[in-house]
């Protein structure tokens, strides 16, 4: 059996990215679904405004925007800053790299 220190559920939320200065409230998120451009806005509390509704997670906003249940909102949405478009998934990865590693991480056993 292999024990992992990585959670099975992604507990990162946009508020953490805002606190880290990676995202800013008011940033526009963009996506393309079947050739249809879709926009959403990052709110100050880390939620997303999309299609006149407020969503708690990138995935719930992506589901609402596309009608698809099997969608990863972190990969679906992107933000463009200084002419560079980056997916939320890559921004989340950047946030995770900035976090200090715990000194006493659980060991892996086989």
C-alpha cells in the first residue's frame, strides 16, 4: 500500500490564489466551448460570476457555462495577464509551488 500526502479532493480555492497575489478580483476568466467564447469574472470573495449567477468553484461555473457534468473547471477557465493567457490549473500549480513544504511530511510505505 502506498500512502500519499496529496489529498484526493482538490481543496485549493480561488481565494488562496487571490491572497497569494496570483489572481486579482475583477479578473476576467475566458473559455471556449464548441466555438462559443465564454467569460466569467473573479469576485473579491473567490467566487466566480458567470451568466448572471455566482458560483463557488471553477468547476461549478464551467458546468453551468457548458451544461457538461464531466468537466474540469481548473483546466477550462483561463486568465490573460500582460498578454499571457494561463489556465487556472497552471495558476493553481504556481500557487502550490510557492507554498513551503512541511518538514514532517508523511512517509510513503510500500
